[in-house]
């Protein structure tokens, strides 16, 4: 039944007229490009010999800021002299860069401008606004140290900025500020410790934690019981465990931590104390637990790898479906349950299977389903799935399986735009089909589905199927009636 393949896969004829027309167009395009390149430079609006282009729509002030980055030191000098009475905050970071200028006169002009700015009321605020740029000057080699310390003084005077940055910000800014506070003593030690304790950034909190670790176990235990951050709980728990001051009751308390890392550590510590977990679970059965305790019991089950029946009993007892789904995803990520169990649970609870949820749990599990299984799961979804997302599901499979999957979705093309998406995607993915060595393992039902679509693909993508290896494998596979 597949004899038509011999005709479809036969070498295509060449068309000299079409090839000549393409060559003529190429010559004309090259000639046009040559004419444009031969035009004098003064015809290119907005460009000059200074190796940069300035957009003519910019304001004069914005053009001046760009000229401050010119390769020509004379141009930078002229701009600095023209703007010596300008105190616009946008100019400030450009002055900071010019403090490291390799032309001495430009360094001096920038330094003088900063000193004039220092007597103005807004100097402290603008220094705080561009603190990271000021901090970078510390590692520059051509910086006037008097001007540098003048800039640091402007930052150090702004105590409110320092407090807000340490406690409210995260990332590089609060960490650099902490380093400068420690070096230049902008804040008292007691105030700094209090700010670090309530900081949002973990590395800033670490400065406070390092000091706390040096205190007695009583203070550490008190802080641990009231701690809300995971890093604080884990660090203090680790310190107290090594000091051997935690009782079994303390360990049980931290075994119910909302953080898996602390819960896992407490579970290990209880096992070292020969704690009887079975008796504890009998004394605190699932039906007597609150919703919060149920969620914690589910995570405890993941750590201890209890029975599957017990885990699904816990999930069933949870009232909040969102929390139950989050617990299931976490169990899948820790490989406590498998992909099929999650899908089965989802259908058993009669939840709507969405493409987003399917993609998420497939990614978490890292499990390679067969395309037939994916096809079955997609059929159960109520929402429409975009064509491109459907095609991307075959990523990671061999070329023949991808070919089958793309052929399967030919009939999902509804308009010209989707046809363009389909063509571009399939051609990009199947260009290496001729290098596939082993033949496909298509079942008879798959061959039957391919019977009506494959001729259309061969006609649509002749370059994909033109290779002798592709032709040979397809003829052998599809003409072999099993």
C-alpha cells in the first residue's frame, strides 16, 4: 500500500530558469549594497568621526552625556567645562566615571565639580542614589582619594538610607553597604547587629548569626524558638546540636518546622536519640491532627518514606486542594511518588487536568513518557492547547518518533499562521532525519495513522525526505506489513 513513496521520494527535477532568476536578484542586491557603501560619510545623519552615533532626537543634555563617553579626551574636556555649573543628578554617575579618566585635566575637572556639588544640600541624597558606582571607585587606580572620601562621607551621613538598604533590600546593594559600614564604621555596633538581625538579605543576616553563634546556648535556644527565617533556624539548630544541649522535646518541636531542611535535620537527631516514631504516630493519629499538622505530617512522611497508603490518607484528609497539590508536587520532586500516581490522584479527585499542570509535573519528575502516553493524557484535557506547545512535547525523542508526532498534529493546523509555525518548527527539527541510523519501531496502528499524512509531509518538506537513507528506511518500514 506504500508504493506511492517511490514516486514521492524520487529525486526532484531542477529548474534552470528559476535558478537564473535567483542569481540575477542576488547580483542586483549586491550592486545596491555597493552603491550605499560608496556614499560619503556626511550623508549618514547623526554620525561623525568620533566612533559613535548620536540620535538627533535626543536633547542637548543627553547628547552631552554621550559625549562624555567619547574616545576623544578633548571632547570630554570641552563637555566637562561647559557643564561645570550643571547639578542634574543624571550627570553625577558620569562625573564618577571621569574621576578615573586617563587624561589628567579631565580628572581634575571632574574632581572640582564633585567638590562644588558637595556643598549643596542634595549631595548626600545623590551619593546614596549612586552608591554602587561610588563603591566601584575603590578599585580604580587614578582616583583622587580626598574626593573619594568626600563621596563616602556623603553616603555615611545618610543614616536613613543605610538602615533602609540593610533591612529592606536584597542582593548586591545591602552586602556592599555592610562591607563599607564595617570598614568605615558608619553605624554603632549594637545598631548594626539589630539591623542585620532583621535584614531581608541572607548574607547580611549571616553577619549577625556569626556573632550569635559565639554567645551562650540559652540565648541561641531562645532565638531559635522565635526564628522565622530558614537560615536562622538551621544555623542555630546546627550549633545547638553540636553543643549537645537539645532535649527530645526540643527536637520534636523543631521536627515540626515548616522548613524541610530543619525538619530533616531534626529527624536525623531524633533517630540518633533512638526516638520511637511508631509510638508517636499511634499517639497522634491522622484524624486528630489540624490542617497545619497534616501538612507537616505529609512532609515528615516524605523524609521517612512511609507507606503509600498512609501518604494518600494524609492527602485525602487535607481540606485545601491547592495545598494538597503542592504536597503532591513536592513528593514527586523527592521521588516519593511517581508520575503515574500523581496523574491517578488528579483524576481520582476529579480535578481538571490542565496543560500547565501536566508540563510542570512532567518537568519535576524527569520521567520520559512514551508519545502514546502523552497522546492519551492530552486527550483528557479540557482546555485547547496551542499548536506550538503540542509540537514541543516531542523534544528529546528520537527523530522517527518526532516525525510520527508531527504527522499526528498535521490535522490540528487551522489557519495560515499556524501553518507557518508548523512548517518552521518541523523543518528546523527534522533537518537531521537523514542521519538516523536505526529504523523506527512504529506499530501497525501508527503506520495506519501515517498513511494519509506522510505523503503531505513529503510533498511539503522535500528537502527533509530527499536523503537516500530516509528513503530506504521509510520504504522498508512502511512497505513491511506486519
